[in-house]
C-alpha cells in the first residue's frame, strides 16, 4: 500500500532505468517492511534543471560551473 | 482552504474532464467538511506511463501486457 | 491507479467524515475518468493551524481575528 | 536540510526569476530557522492552467473571465 | 540530489527499519542512476490508517474486515 | 495562487518562526513573480528526525555523531 514519489532532475534517465528504479523500490518495501508489492505505487517526477535548486543555486548553474 | 493534489497517468484526460474533476472535488470538500470553495485549491499532475509504477511494473508495461 | 493527497487543517474531521471523503473522491475518479477504484489511493494529511498559511498569515491567527 | 516544493501556474516565469526564488527561499530558511543552505533543496513545479483549480474553476476559465 | 518521499501507514515501523529503508533507497539511486548519495534526501511520512484509503475504503476498515 | 510546501525536521521551530516563514515566502512570491498573496498557500510539515535521511543516514544518527 505504500506510495513513493521520487523526484530527479530531467537529465536523460532511460525507460529501462526508470523501470528498474520502480522495481527496486517496490522490492525494498516488501523485503524491509513486508509491504504488498501489488498495491505499492511509485511515481517518478523528472524536473528541469532550471527548476531545481540546492545551496541557493539552480542545477543549471551548478552544471555550468563544473565545466 | 484545503489543498488537493491528484496524480493520474497522462492518457488523454480532456480539458472538460479535468474541469469537472476540480469542481467535483471542491464540492465534495464543501459538502462533507464545510470547507470554503473559494480557497480550495486543486492541482492535477499528469504523469507519463513510463514514470508510474504499481506492482513493481510501469504502466507502460502493464498496458502492453493487456493487449 | 490515481493517487490523491488531500491536505486539510486539523480541526476535528471525524473518522466517518474522512471515510466519506475517501469514498467520494474515489467514486468521482471512477465516474469522470473511468479510473479503477481498486487501485485508487487517497491520503489525507491533517495539518496544525500553526503550520498552514494563506494570505501571509497562519490559520491560527485568522481564527483568532474572526472571534 | 529543508525541502521546499513550490507550485505555480506555467505562465512564463523566467529562468532568472526562478533562480531568484530559489535563492530567496533558501536565504529565508537560513535567516529565520538557521537552516544550512548547502543542503536546502527547492523544487519548482510549473502547472498548466487547465490543471489548476481554485473556487471550483480552472485558472484557464478564470483568466478568460477577467478579459 | 534526488528527493524521495515515502508514505506508509503508521503501523509500527521501527527506527531501524526506517534507517534501512533510507539507506536502501539512497543506494538504489546511486547504483541505478549514478546519483550522489550525499545530496539524496529521503523523507518518510507515517499516515494514520483512518487517513489512508484504497478501493474507496480506509485501511482501518480493511484491517477490521480481515479479522 | 501558488502553493508552497516546506518540509523541515521537527526540532523546535516556534509558532512565531513559522508565522515569519509563511509571511516571508508569501512576500517573496508577490515581489518576484507578482503572485497574489491572498491566494498563496503555505503548508509546513515538521518531520521526525528518524524519518528524514540524507547521505543514506537518518538525521537522528547525524545529530548523535556530531556530539
């Protein structure tokens, strides 16, 4: 019955990677807490780097500084 | 004053259906709990089927299996 | 498959009112969008009036001003 | 360590405005609550006006009525 | 940099189980998507069974029916 | 019309600090984006340190290590 929301920046996660993430989190909740996988919901939000901030800066700016 | 967030898969809900959903939820909160419709906020998120999982699988995969 | 999160202030909603709200929202999603009730999840968060603001003021202050 | 999610309607906020918003909220949490800016995360969601309701109506309809 | 919100019913998850869940999800995001664990945030919400509905019923009612 | 959700650890923020945070964020959205304060909603969630993880560890453990 758990509900999991995962927010990541939109930077090219593939269909297969997202499917693996959903499977992995669902299994983790079953293994650690005995939660029923059939009613475990996982929703992934992919967020533009302009819309995500950490340390008071957007990820867009952080990526530019690293280059 | 309530805030409602509705997440559904992005599979063609129309502008009119979303307007009805917003009206319906707002009325429900007024009728059942006496909440003021004027400050009731409803936000609908439409999520790609690749990004929604249940039972450890994405909705994309589930839709394919049904066919 | 929808997921609905309803946030209201913690001001005495009863067990029965919350059950009615869950039933009502689930029916609405089935009637308007054809969503399967068996996998529709509704989570209600009850928030302290000190922790909810509108118009730049907490609900606690708003309630006091009305008296 | 705080996490802040800001939902606004998608009506043309610029990259610079969003960067200022992230900086401003991060500073506010540092100034008022002593929170470490380095681990303060801010995520902005821009929502279509069809998907946002207040007073039982979508913002799309509200904008049309004002004209 | 990911942010993960896990909602489960409040039914006795221990401090150790929650710590394992946080560690497990953080590792999964590092392994599958190469996300930096140092800025991965996980927040667990434990929700009363009266406030969680699936299939139009609260978990409280579901638990009673099973007995 | 914006909706802001702020999650912080439950470590003694006072009623006054939370009121200031609500006022500050509401003003920021008015100043930077011209958003109407009357319909700006801010909800603060205070989360137990056992339920918040960063770097794969709970805040409870992090606080103990610092001592």
